[in-house]
């Protein structure tokens, strides 16, 4: 600077040179004054801090701007002004004496107005943080860790708009977090660990788009974490040891460190977590997370620390599951995991793996028997659900792994189809689309789409359905957009039916059953067991369930049953419906076979069998491949909820081995099947039981006549495309099913055998006569999902 000003002087402009010199002298003088004021300030700070040893070198002659930084004290200047001050005491520094005043301390500090970085760690500071701090208007980083400051964060701090980092860890601050934190335009790090803050996080945190670190561990925060998905820079979220929950927070997938341990989370683990490719540290321990543990977390590309200990996570592990090479620590202990420990967890000495207190097939760690995990899985999963509306009946969603299905008296799934034509008009509102889009962006990278593909395929069983599981209420709310009216499909005496779309894009039908009496989830365990087994190609299968409980006494308020969504209408709409093409004869036979197989499964495929299902043609749904599925079956659960069963709630289902009863119930379903078959043959519905008897008698009468007569009676749309023999066989079996005396009706096995015979002769006839090519009636083409939903 001096040199620059000297240059003109060398050129001989003396007057100007003197002027310049005078200015320089003035400037030097001023800066000396500034420095001495800074010096006074620092010495004042030293005295207010009660002359700690590590500041003993400070005296009035020191050039603070040119001192060597030490581990405890650093002063940084820029153009003569102090811009950074770091004073770090020793751990466990006692409180400053009684005559210390935080107010005077800050009053001294604000005389360093250029301060950008202020670190005051472990100095024994105590008292409320005075609002005067706002005079440090250039402050960018404030670190006051490990002191004894208390009270709330002063609102005045909100005017320091340059603040990027606020660290108040390990103090005694209390109260709620102020809303204005989200107004700090460049806030990047907010760390308030180990304080006494309470309340829930302000919704406005949703907009802290620059935030990189949010560390709130060891406080008394509670409630739902606001949606942080827009915080695309967030790398660290540490909420450990609070009372957050119950839902898993919505987060962006750039997280590096996610700590949710020791909270009140009770939901499932969202599948997106498997897409967090930068995640190194994941701690979900000591919560009540339920539902399947995604083994893909072990192989996240960056993961080094994974802790899911002490939850209620279920699922089967396989030896061949892979782990990320850098994984150093994995704690799976105290969950409900079954199967075999992945060998990758044991193959490295540098890797710490803990897995005790699960139900894994391993000898060297303390494990429970398989049945323990199975039963626990059926019994656990209280998910307290804080409704946004402040209803006193704040509900607890309770996830239990079992299931419950559709019903006898209740029209359950039927609604879906009876009302489908109306529903179609409203259902495809943008709501579902938004959800779908979210789901796809999550899996944008190739790595992830591959991971997703493999996990999907391994999850799907022979039925092409995912494993039966517990759903969280949160998941159902997302799937139905909070049970929005556009997802509503119908209502019955026991509750409503909704259509939902899960995160993976699949559609489900969600049946919501309202409890009339107060019961604990234990009362529903045997129902849940039964329902979880109701999975068959020809049943609208149960995918899972969810219990929602009242907070006060944990009794069940609602049960949600989740079924596969069968998109293609009822069988009736494919027979006598005006608006569709009509099934060919061969398609009718194969639908009949499907229904009979479904009935056979209900009777004999599960124990205890499910009888007297009051089957109606409108209960038979067609999927996108025109496979017939029975949608409404007689679950003891539904009778119980409807109060139709007098006996005790926990009474086991009736013993099916009482043979008289079995025979009777069995034949009730055979009769109902006969009614369905009648409509399939004649192509028109019968209105009453009487009419069924009349039609049955007519059929019986023409059995003795000739082929041509029988053909004339059959539905006109199949008349030309059915073989004589198959039509005769179908009519025969139909008549036999409709016999009045149940004992004389054929068994379902007998029915099935006859139908299969009819299919065979029809097939042979069709090949023989090439009639399918020449037929004026083209067979119905299976419709595809998108057609059905558009
Ligand atoms: C101030 O401290 C420096 C170094 O710590 C020392 O050299 C100097 O003598 C001290 N001056 C006074 C007046 O104490
Ligand atoms: C506070 O009291 C201590 C003695 O306990 C004394 O040495 C110190 O100078 C006092 N500080 C102030 C700022 O009055
Ligand atoms: C704040 O101070 C603590 C304690 O010295 C230190 O560990 C931490 O790194 C500091 N943070 C920042 C951002 O300076
Ligand atoms: C939150 O903390 C403040 C101050 O400690 C206290 O007065 C208040 O009652 C607490 N509120 C709740 C809901 O715990
Ligand atoms: C892992 O093992 C399971 C059962 O042992 C098997 O079904 C699965 O295909 C295997 N997966 C791979 C990737 O080898």
C-alpha cells in the first residue's frame, strides 16, 4: 500500500505526495486505534473469563493479529480487524464464578463487529444467550459447544442473515425450536445436540434447502419429522435419543449419515432407503421399526456402519446375501430375523457383526426358536399415529403380521367392482400419479434399478405376489393419499374399501374394518394367521394387514386388510355385461375350473378350512389375464366384527373335523358354484333361488334330449363355439350341483374332475374343427392394466 502511494511522489508531484502521506499517516493512526480497541476487548474477554491459564500470554503489547495459533486460542485478522476468534477451554471446565455475566461478556464481544467465526468452547459460560449478539452482524459460524447456556435461542439471532453454522451442542438450552431458523438464508449446519429442547420440529424446516447437517440428538423433541425431501443438500441427520416418530422421515437420498436411534419410530423401513448410495452410517437402533428388514442395506455401496438392533424387524436372511466391502460394523441383534446369517458378515476379521437374539439358524450366538419370531411378528408393531387433526382418539397403528380377509356378509371387494364403473371416473386423479412419479425418481440410477429388480423378483413367490407382511399405517396413507376420496371404492356395514398404490407402483385394494368393541390385537391373532395363508392363484389374495390402535388403551380401532387389486371387473360383466365382449366357451370352462380350484383351496388348502362362502358371480373377479379369482370369502373375523358370533372373542375357530358340519358347509359352496355355472351356461342372471330351481329343472329335462336342443338353450354367444360333449358335461355338473339335498351334490373334487373333462373335449373339438379361426366370435382378449386404469 505504501509503495503504491509512493510511486506518484517519485514522479515529482510533491503537493499531492504530501497529501497522500498525510492520509497514510492518518490511516495508520486510525488502524492503531482500532487495534488498541480490539486489544482492550480481548483483555476484557480474558478478565470476564476469569483469567484462564491458557490466556495468560495475553497482554496489552501483544500483536494479536500475528500470534501463532494454538490448539486453545486462535485469532485471525483480515486487514487489521479480527475476523475469527477461537477460545477452547479444557473439557470439564467448571462454571465461571457467580459474578460472571453473560450479558457483559457478549457486550464486550460485540466490539469485534467484523467477527465472522466465533468459537467459545468449554469455557464455563453460563446464563441465557443475550439478544445483543445480533450486533455481530457478520457472523457466519458460531460454535458455543460445552458450556452451560440456558433459556431459549434468542430471536435476535434471526437478524444475522449471514449465519451459516450454528452449533450450541452440550448446553442447557430449552423450549421449542424457533420457526425463524428456516428463514436464515444460508444456514448450512444446525447442531443442537445434548440440550433440553422440546416440542416438535417446525414444519418450516421443509424449506431449509441449504442445510447440510441437522443434528438434534439427545434432546426432548417429539412428533413427526417434517418432510425433508426438499433438503437436497442434507448429508447428516442425527436425531438420536429424542421421541420422534412414529413415521420414518421423508428424506432426500444424498444422506451420508442417518441416525434415528433411540426414538419412537414404529413404521416400516421405506424401500427408498436402498437407494441411498452415499449412505455410510445408518443407525435405526432402539426403536420399534416393524416390517421387513431390507437385506440390500448391507450392500449399499458406501455403507460402513449399520445398526438396526432392538427393533421388531422381520424377514428371512440368506447366506448368499452380499455385504459392502467397506462395511465395518453391522448390528442386527434383537430383531425377529429368520433364515441364515449372511456369510459375508463373518468373513472378515475387521468387521464387527452382532446378531444375537433373533431366530437365525446359527449355533454360535444366542438365538430364539423360529416360532418365537413368527409369533412375535404376529403380535408386534404398535405404531402410534398422531393424526394431524387433533382428535382425542389419536390412533396407534398397530402392525401385526397376520391378516384378515374379505367377507361373507360384507361385500368387501365386491364394492370395488359393483362401483368400479363410477370409481373409474374419479380414481385416476393426479394424486396417484404424483406418488408414482416419486417412486420412480427414487430409482433413477442403473445401480438402483437393478437392485430393485433383484429384490422384487426374490420377494415374489410362485403366485407372483410379494410375501405376506405387515403394512404400516403410514404406508397405507401414502398409498391412498390419506384415504382421499379419489381412492375410495365403496362402503359396507363394517367399513370402507379403498384403492391404493404402493411405493413400488403396484395397486392394492385396502379394506378398512372399524371395530365396534374394544379388543386387543391378541384377540385377532388367530384370524391373522388364517388370513396370511389365504393366498392362491384363484383367490384375491391377502397381501398383508395393519392394525390401528387407540393410544389410551391400545385396543384395536381399525383393521386394514390389504389385498391384491384385481383390475378387470367381475365375471358377470364378462358373461352378461353389456359393455364387454363375452367370454368364449373355452374361457368359461377355464374360469369355472379356476373358481372350483379356489373353492377347493378354501376347503382343504388351509386349516381350518373356510366354508359357506356365499359365493356369487359378482364375487368372482377377473385379472388382466382373465384368470378368475374369488374375492369374498367367509372369514370368522368378519362375523366376529359384525357381532354375529356370540361366543368369546378368543374362541378358536370351529373344529373342521366335525364331519357332519364339514359335509354340509362344503356342499353349500357347491350349490353356489352351481348357480354361477348356470349363469355361465345360459348367459343370463337368475333373480331368485326359486328361479334357479326352475332353470335347473328345465336343464335337467333337456339333458335327455338331443345336442341341438341343448345348444339352443345355451347362451347365444357361445352356441356355435362349444362342443356338444363339453356343453353336455357342463350342464350335467351344473344340474348336480343344484340338487336340493346337500348330501347328493357332488364333492368339489368331483366337480373339478368333470370340468377338466369338459375342457379337454372342448380343446380337442376346437383343434379338430379349426373352429376358432373360423368362428364369427373372436375370443376376448385379456386387457392390460393400463387399459383398465386409464
Ligand atoms: C507480553 O507478552 C509477551 C509474550 O507473551 C512478552 O514477551 C512481553 O514481555 C509481555 N509484555 C508485558 C508488558 O508484560
Ligand atoms: C469475580 O469474582 C472473582 C473472585 O471470586 C474476582 O477475582 C473477579 O475479579 C470478579 N470478576 C468480575 C468481573 O467482577
Ligand atoms: C465446534 O466446537 C467443537 C468443540 O471444540 C468442535 O469439535 C467442532 O468441530 C466445532 N465445529 C465447528 C464447525 O467449528
Ligand atoms: C418444553 O420446555 C419448556 C421449558 O423447559 C417447558 O416449560 C415446557 O413445559 C416444555 N413443554 C413440553 C410440552 O414438554
Ligand atoms: C440366494 O439363496 C436363495 C436361497 O438359498 C436363492 O433362492 C437365491 O436365488 C440366491 N440368490 C443368489 C443371488 O444367488
